[in-house]
């Protein structure tokens, strides 16, 4: 421990937004496990407190259970060797699309209605076993000021990070070096897709770019890899292996590689049986908001059956927002933006107070639309203060008791579905689109299309570390699957079919809550309609 | 035709012939691309059709058929001629079909628009999968100008030709059917279609249409699915095809069916399915959409009846908000839909009115801060969508409240200018004149009419008054009587009260009415004025009624108060039994109400109308039951048409002339010491002299002055080829298509010097002579530079076809005074006018004369420009062609009687017109028939005039761009005389009576259908084909002058967009008829927010561009620098362009009290901008900063 305990305590407290008396700091630093003590002191701090008092800390320390386990530090290596999550995941991902081996429970059992609230639940007792860590969050780190060089920096960072993942597999030659290689030689290049064209004879011309320039690759239409060309999105990074043409001006592709997730990925799991509810797209404020379904969901969370659901992750679109599309005010139940968030906060209060909540914003939320999106600002956080939820950016990697969950709202899913030929990647199978994003190791590669990019120092949208779970929303369709042992969950929504959805024939999956077992990464889908 | 009309046309044609002779002689002497005038004259539609198409024999056949059958039937009949080969000279089946289809489209568009040449690319005969053949018609974008019916019929014609030629039907493949559905939907979303067919419909049409609809790609978007199909050349949408399928076949199915029924060879039974909607629900929608107009009208009728039956409200038209959509910043709203204070509908046609125009009082134009001027377009609530504004001062002007508290009617533009600075509120913007024909044209139910003097006088006559005697009497003014007389007439004859004293009782409530009556009774009298207690409610009532008065601290003074008091049922206190005369009431000591309480009927009525009727001692009519909302559309236009950058000579100089394309610079251009100055490489056509075999790029041989021919040589095999009949050139050996264009080195220095020398000019005769970078025509033959030198000298510029053009907004006029046109009665008599509209001999400058159909009035700017052009033409004739001058004009008056061409965009036919005078308004006034002959109406459209001799001498098809649409907007043919039956039939709906009967006004109060009253008002259609078809255009309203009001709209005189918007919002505050918050909301909604949101979106997905070489990149290159030149690459959308309106928008939302929703949207956007453009790290201090 490089720092003195009091300093660490103060730092820890400030990171959670608290100040403390000098005496309180001393008390906390002197506790057996200062980290745990801070945790509990904060948890039990009065809602309106900004400064922790010594009295308060004494009370907390007196309550401390002696057998409390230290929290944090649940690294990937901690996962149990004896559990065989990998196998099970594989089965479930190849199984039916909607849910897992345990099958979906379609409705809340009636007896769970009207559960008495307020009593100490089992969940509460586990409070000190919990941990939530956030990485890859743009919030407070947005240094871009919209200049050209920031765009270049973003794309360079993307290329650097993703090309590293491919260089091990091919012998990359820079594009300017390819120019000087003799015709007919074997070569490989790692590049960002700059352009994809079909030639007059139906072959594909893929232009690849690295930090030196561009080089064209020709994919013959009769090759197997030609099928992959359809999957390509602009500005993703791939590797091409093949033979240079006689004049050396083009490479005939034999093989095409995506950065991808290793098949051998071994996900981490929690040390205990604990669950997380993965929801998104609540859309409070919309006339179509499924309030009664949300009530049923909140009620269910109070039942003994849901006792182990200690975490609630919300992947964006808390509210319907204002000005998202023309004449939106005519379809709003709550026209005032802040009242929408207040109403959402009320809805949030209905879930058990001892749950850990993590939220990222979506495209309907009151943050910038360009990705990465920072978390809600102070004003909105104050409104959504119930349950002391954690707010983080879109995307973010949230590690819960060792299980890393990549949370991303999912605007790019529209694009993947639109660009992908054929039916297997469609709104009925949103997790198939998620697979493609993981293959590309980037949540929204295509620039200039539907997704918007905010230029930053680095590319926050790269999937640098392999997550254990990938959680998205946005398309209002339920999708559960797996890909190379990564659990994929696209939550449904809490908004009934809108006029717009009707016009484009989208039938949303309303009021579905995928429940993730953090110890096995199995998913049970609960429906509340 | 009357003899005087015949004489008129003959005089035009003889002038035209004279000019033609001169031009023909000149052309044989110069170095023009062709040694003859290239604009053929067409005497009628048949001629135009033949000339536009260039197919011999069509005109004769069309004339034969015209007498016997309709134009549509004639088009089908002609198919047989083409197939048999009696018309046209085509060897292939495809050629025959093509000729028939083009002719059909030309016929159906009266040989005016460019659709038949530009809208149909070609016809091919291709193979079906089963080995049979099918016909494919390739449509292009300009087919749009043909309209849906002609588009649909062109398919039918192709099919008829196909069946006569025994070619099989088109058998589409499944993927092709799917492709059409995707493609039409894509085109609809990208470009937009008037009617969007459902996928099922598109597939159904594709499957069943016996002819393949094909065409050129018109966009850059590509279809996602069904790409790279064998029989479809492109992956982009084919715009022409989409138009024909959706707006033609799908929308006009019932019309086509009418013709298929008559043809045995053509059977399209599937049309019935399309019409019936048996292709599922989709087709049902289709029908509903297709008959939108009718069903709307039907439901309107229903509403009207409901309203009529409804006991508690008079018949009123429903407010329509459509015109407010897409409000533009800087273009103000003058009235919200049907809102009090807005324009009051008055029926009638002024002499400068009709044909999609709206008459507005010139005082109103000034008081609307000059935003309206003669010719300004307005978007209007009814009866049409848009109208051109014309000044009419015989209707009522606006009513304003001044800073000193005076509420005044303003009846002259002079008064308006005088009080303008003191206006605090515009209570009413005055009357709005609309002619009956407008309602016919738009098939709009009649809206209840204002009570106007012309209606009242008929009521008065019916009540037994000797109107004629009163009209002649020096003591009575039927239009504007004094109060005592008005009351006397109303009581004595039992006629309704004169409109001058009829207040707007329907705009106040019964409570206001009662309160006002009480206030009048309680009022003091001072110096003959009624002094009412200064109560807010009473003041508001007086303002709403439009009673002239003075608002002072101590009292509200109403000067001419007797009719008001009598209307309120207030009489003399002493002798309440007898109705007092005006004079006695004025002298009365005390006033008293003649009534105690109102009946239930009057109390329950939604306004005070019933109350007035009950208590007033005479009949009182609804003064202004219809208010018409509107807003500004386009400003009027009068300016010369210049290419950008402007061009004096169509001679290519590449980049050597710099950005200004300066020929002088190019002549001295030498990038290197070793270069010869002025030698420039440009793309030009290679030509060969038939006599001496000299090769040149010039139209005539420099050695022997013979006209040269294009020289086609195959670059591969060196064989010389000749063009075939259709003008295509193929190498006979390798079958590749050839052109004669090659990069040639031109000595611009020599060209320039010899041009100057040949016309005897020095370089200081002009500032700069501008050429073009390159030629756009297929044969790339340059214009002789001498013409450019003279153009530069006279400061006129050339359009792409070599002509000098001047654009003006179109407005109609049917009768004029020589004086207002700044000419004399002598000019008019010289032009053959000898009578005024009353049949009296023409002797004075201010007599009103009926305008002849091809006489035009030029704006001052146009006249000035034509004078310069005439000087240019004279110089050209004398110095270049070596002939005598043609015009020799010294002053503007000399232009009177000269001929011009009128020509509208998207058309290919010019109409000959004769200048008769000038107007200070920025518009071109002409007869409605003249505008209709160019296929324009007057709702804000603009088109151009060219000086006749300039067109004859300088126009050449050889200059026209070799690209789609290049033949549009070029005078491929000219009409020398207008046949009213062969023009856009919208002009036939102009009404021509001198007054409307009382029954008409009464029918309007019942909101009759315009068709129900067609026997009451005569429209021009009724004189078609008679001797009277060129004459008898009466009008109901005169105007002192056809260019009253501001000379230019404030929109054009105000500087920046912000100034315009400030003025727009400022005006909205002053107008009672406008809800300023709504205007601000709409400006934010339609202008600021789309701009902010759009730019923000564009920012985060933008292209970048190299600052040095201009290369564009879809995404920032990883190298950072330009991959082409290593130069600096930068963004195309910057922070500054994204947030330029942010602060203003927030300010406007605040100042005009916009909704919280709107404010939040702006606030949210502001934060989004910050989030992108601000660095978190050096913005604010967090808690960590002080730890």
C-alpha cells in the first residue's frame, strides 16, 4: 500500500462525493479494514449528508460484523476452477434464441403481488459482499474540443489498439512497403476499412488504410471469404492475407481476419449465487411507457424469489426525452424533461432500496448523442438520487463481483442490421448483431452513418478487454445469446409499440427483464405483462 | 378571330419576319456554329411539337387529327403512323416506339416543356428469358415536367406500339420485381414523390406493366438488396422510372383506363385492380389518396352543411394551418389562420389580378414594414397555396393604433408612410381581393364574402333606390356616404346599412356589445365627439369593431359616432318611440338604450351579430366573415440572369484566366519563361473543312470561310467515321462510340487580339472579358470571341445558350393606362390601340385600355438591360456581321413596340412578346394568356425575357450542355402567336365580368361549391374558340397604378438573416392578427433547431477536405495529412458553423415567451454542444480540486 491509510480514506470518500471530519477520517483509517469501513460508512450515511461525522462513523464501526469479507479485487483469476460455465454458456448460446436452459418464466406469479416492502431483505445482508467497478468511462474525461486533430487521434488510437490484436496473426506490411514489394509475393496488411466497392464483374474491392496510406485488396466473388465482405462496416480494422498482383498494385485476398474474441476466452464469475437484472429503454414520459409492467417488475424484485437479484443495470433511455424526433411533444405523456427524470426516479424508488444500480445514458437521454456519451450531469443525478445509483458513460465496462459487463446502449445495432444482408442478423435476433460488434472489437465502428462520433484523445468505443457479459438495448427487442463464451444480452424495453414502430413493422419486446446469474452467467428472462 | 386581332398578330409576325431576314443574312456572314437562325418559328402547337422533336410530318398529321379527336386520342392514333412508317423515318422497331412515345408526350404537353426530348432517353427492344422480345423505355428525370397523366399515357403509347409491332410483353424476373419495390421506396425517401405507392403496388405494377420502365440513375444513393441485376444497369434509383410508375401509373390509373377501354389491341385489365384496390388494403389507400381532392371537398361540404344546420354559429370556413408549415426565418407571418385582424376576404378581380394572385392595399404593404411589394409571393390559407401580391387601392386599407392613441383607417400609401413610425399596433391589415376564378381553379368552396359597396349597392337597388340617379348626383357618394346619408338610406329604403358604417360585430361578444351600448349611453359629448369612459373592455371592443377613435387618458373619443350608436340600439332619451335621424341624434341632449334586454336567441349566439340585428333599427350585415391567414413566401425578382461566375464569351480558357476566368489574363498566361504567352490547352471539338480539308476547332474554315463539319476519328484504328441519323457516331471497325473532342492548344492571345481588332475595340472598352473554363456541349465548338468583346463593352453577360436574359416575377394584367407604364397615348396608338375599355376613342394618357395577349410590360431594370442588349446587338450587326444597325435606340421609349422572347425554366419553347411599357415594380406584367403560354401562373413564379434579335443571332443548340436537362430552358422553338386553346388551361379560369351579381355574394355566405354558381360569373373558358377569345377581359376593381406600394420587399433591402428575423419578429408583435409566440416557436422549430441539430449531427459524421488540393475524405485519414498531396486536411463542419445560432435562439425563446418544451430543447442542445466542444479538464473545479 503505497499511501498512508488516512489519505486513501479521504480519496475513497471524495470519489464517492463525501467529505469527512478529521476525527471521522482517523476512525475509518484505524478500522480493521478501512476499505470496508468506508464502504459501510458511505452506505449508511444520511441521504442529505455531504460530510461524514465522527459519530456516524462510530455507529457504523460498532455495527460491523466481524466476519465481513473484504470486497473489491475480484479479478478474473478468482473464478472457480470447478465451475464449468464455459460449457454451459456454449449450450445456451446455441439453444433457443430467447432464453437459457432454465427457460423463461412468462409472468410474475400472482402471489408475489403486494409483497410487503421495507423489511430487511436477505439482499441487504450481503451488502458488504458486493462490488462494482467501472472502467472505460468517458465521464469527466472528455478533453476533445471538436478539432480535426482530435478526430485523427481517435481513429489512430482505434487503429493502434485493434491492429495489435491482429498483428500476432499476420505478418503486417505497412501500405507504403507493399507498394515497393515485387508482384506475386505473399503479403498481409492490417488496415482500417476505408472503402468497399463492387467491381463491374461482381468482385469486391476493399480499400484498407494504415497510418502510412491506403492499399486495395480484391476479394474474388467466388471465394468463401467473399461472404465476410458483406459483414464489413466502414472504419473497422481487419487483416487481409493474400498475394500481390503482378504489378504490385493490389493484393488478392486469400484470408480475412477480424480482431475477434479468442475462442478460449474463460469468463470470470462471482463467488456466490447472486444475480443482476439487465434492463434498458424504460422511456418514462412516453405515452407508451409500460408503467404497470414496471410496477409488476418492481413488485417482483421485492419477493423472496428475487432475493438474490442484488444488481440492476440499465443500459440507457431512462426517459423518452424531448426533441428526439419532430413533433415529439405530441406523443409525450410528460412534456417537461426534468419531470420525466423525476418520474423515472419515482419508478426507481419502487425497486428495493438495497439494490446496487448502474446506469448509462442512451440516445433519448439528456446527454450528448455523439458517442462516447458521458454519464448524466449533476443536475440529472440529483434528480435520480434514489438508491444512490452509479452513473457511468456509454459505453462502460462495469465489473460486478468479478464479472465484467460491457454496457453499451446499442445505436450501432441498427446499422449492423441494416448493412448485413440476409435474415440471420435482424431485429428478431439483436444478439447476432452484438456478435458482429464483438468480432470487430468495437461497439460502433462505422463513421459517417447513423452513429455519431465525438472526437476524443482515444477511442473509447474499442472493446479492448474481452468482457464476460455484453449488455445492450436500444432496439427494443429481446436477445440473449453467447459468443465465444461471452454472454450477450439485449434487453427489451418498457415502452409499448409506438406509431413509428408500427409504421416500420417493429413489434417490441415489452417488459422483459433478463436476469443474469453472476456465478454461472446463465440468463433467465422474466416477463411482466 | 376579330379582324383587329388578326391585324395584331399579323403585325407581330411581320415584325418577326423582318427581324428574321436580318438575322439570316447576318448568320451567313459570321462564324457562328450554324449559318442560319436556330430557333424555328411555330405558328401553332402542331408546329411546336414537330420542331421540338425534329420529326418531319408530325405537324401536318397532328393538324389533321386535331379537329377530329382529343389530344390524347390523337397521340394514340399517331402510334399507327409511326408503326406503319408514314410518319418519321425509323428503321428499327425501337426507333418507331421511341418516336411514338416522344410525340405522345410532346402532344400532351402542348409542345412547350422539355419532357419529350429530355425526359425520354431511348427505347430498346430486349430479350425476355423465354426468348421473346420486350420493349424497354428509358425515362430520365426531366420527365417530371410532363405531369402524371402524360407520363402514364406514354407507357400506354409504348404498349400500343409494341402490340402493333408484335413484340411480346415484358416478363420481369422475381428479383427485378423486388428491386422495383425497393427502388421506388428509396427514391421516395431520398427525393420524395407526390404519391408514395406501397411496396405491394409497385410490385403489382412491375409485374403487370407490359412495357419495361427503365431509366438512368438520378441519385448517388444505392439500393441495399437486389443489386447488380443483369437487366438493370445501375444500383441507384432511376428517377424517371420512379416518377412514371408512382405519379404516372399508380396515381393516374383511372385516367389511363379511359383510353385502354377504347383500344382493342391494348388490354390492361390489371388497372381495374389498381383502381378498385383489390391488391389488399394498400390499393385501398391508393384510391383514397388518389381522390384526395374530391374526398376533401366532399368532407368540406359536409362540414359546411353541419355548420349551416348548427343553430349556434354562422357558416364559416375552417382554419387551415398548412401554410404556416415550414415557416422560414426572416419571412414574416401576416395573419394566423382565420384570425381576427388578418386579411378580410373580398371578392373581385382587379385589372392586375387573377391567375394565382392576391390583391392587397398598398397602404397595407407599407405598414407591414414593406415586407410586401408588388410581386412578392405569399403562402396563403386559401383558396390556393401561394399567390403573387398585387397592389389594389380600390379595396379597404389597414386600421392601426398610433402611439398617440389614435385608431385610424389608412386609405392611401402616402398616409401609411406618414404614420408608419407611430404605429404601435396594426389592428387590421385590410382587405384581400380574390377573384372567383381562383376558387374555381382550386375547386375550393366559396368562403363567406365581406359586405362591400358593390354588394350593398345591389341590395340598395333591390330595395327600390334609384341607384343610377344617385350615382350621377353630386350630393351622394355611393362608395363612401356620410353617416347621416347612410342612416337615411338604411332606414328609408329598408336596405342594409352601408358597409362604410358596418362594424365587425361578429368579432365581439354579446357581453362586449352590451357593455359598449351602456358606455355609449353614459358617454359625454365634446365638440360633437362622443367621449366614452376610458375602460379597457370598451377600448378593446372599439378596436375589434374597427371603429375610428382617439384614445386619451381621460376618455375614448369617437368622432362619427351616430351609426355606431344606432347599431347598438341607442337613441334619444326624450323621444324613444321614434327612430331619430342622424342629425337629431347628434343634437340630442341625452342618449338612451331603446331596448332593455336581449332575447335568448341573441344571447346564445357566439358573437354579437344577432344582438345587433335585434336592436339596430336597420339591417346590419356581417362585415368581414372570412379572414385569410398568410405569410411571406419568396420575394419578388427582377435581375439579369448571369452564370456564376458571369460569362461574356463562350470561349474556353481553362484555368489560365484565374477564378475570374479573365480572357485578358489568359491571353498573357505563361506559367514558365519558356512558354509562349496565351497558348492554352483546352478540350475542343475537331472540325474539318469540306473544301480544303483544313483541320480546325472553329465553326468556319480560317482559310476559305466555309462552314466546317465535326471530324470523328477513332483513336484506336484511325478510321474516320460519320454520324448516323440519330447523331450517334460509331467506329465502323471496333464499334465504339466516338466524339470529336480532343485537347487542343489554342492561342488565346491571338484570338483575343484579332477579336478586338475585328470589332474595332481596344482593351479599355471594358473592365474585364470573362470566358469559360471549358465548354459543356458535345461538339465543343467555341463562340466567336468578338461577340464576347461586345458583350463586355455593353456590360451584358451570356447565358449557357449564348443569349442575354433578364429574369422577372410574373404578374398578370388585362388593362393598362399608358401613363402608368411611363409611355404616352401616342405610343399606344402607334401600336394599334385605338379604343379604351369603354369603347371610347383613345385620346388621353390615363385612359384604361384592354391589353393585347402578347404585349408585355417590363420592369425598369429589364428595360435598362434590354437597352444595353440592343446596343450590343447593333454593335454586333455593324462591327461583326457588317450589316446595318437594327435597333438604334436612344432612350427607353424607343423600346416600345420591340419584340422579345418570354421563356420559362423547364420548358423549351419561347413565346414572342411585344414591349408596350414599363413598371417600377420588380416584376414583368403581361396578359395571363402570355404567362400561360409559357406554362407559368403568377403565384410567385419567375421567368425571363430575351431581346428578339439577340436570341436570333446568338442562340445556338451547339452551345447547350451535353447532359441531362441541357436542352431545358433553351428556346428550341418559338411561338409567334398564342392560341388560347393551346395554353395551360389554368388561365381559362380567370373570370372576365365587370361585376359579380348579388346572388354570387349570397351563395358565398352559404359556402357554395364554385361549380354551383358558374352561371353567375363568366370565366375566360367560355369565350374559347369564339371570335371573342382574345378580348373582353373585364375586371371588377380598378387600381390607380399597377405598381403602388414599396418598390422592393424589405426582405431584399434588409441585410443579414438576423436583421430579417428581427424585423419578422418585430412585425409579429405589432400585428393583432399574429400570435408572436407561435411565430417565434416556428422560427425556432423550423429554422434554428433544424440548423443546430443538423449541424451537430453533421459535425459528428462529417467529411473532411484537403485545404490545399480540395480532395475530400469520407473519414479523417489516419495519416492526418492529405493522402493525395500531403497538404493540410481540415473539417468541413466546425464548431462555429454548429453553434452560430445557439445564443440567438435561446434569446428569442426567452423574449417571446416560448414553451418550456422549446426552451428545454435549446438548453439541452446547448449542453450537448458544450459536451462536445469543451474540455472537461479545464472547465470547472470538482471536489478533488480543493483536497
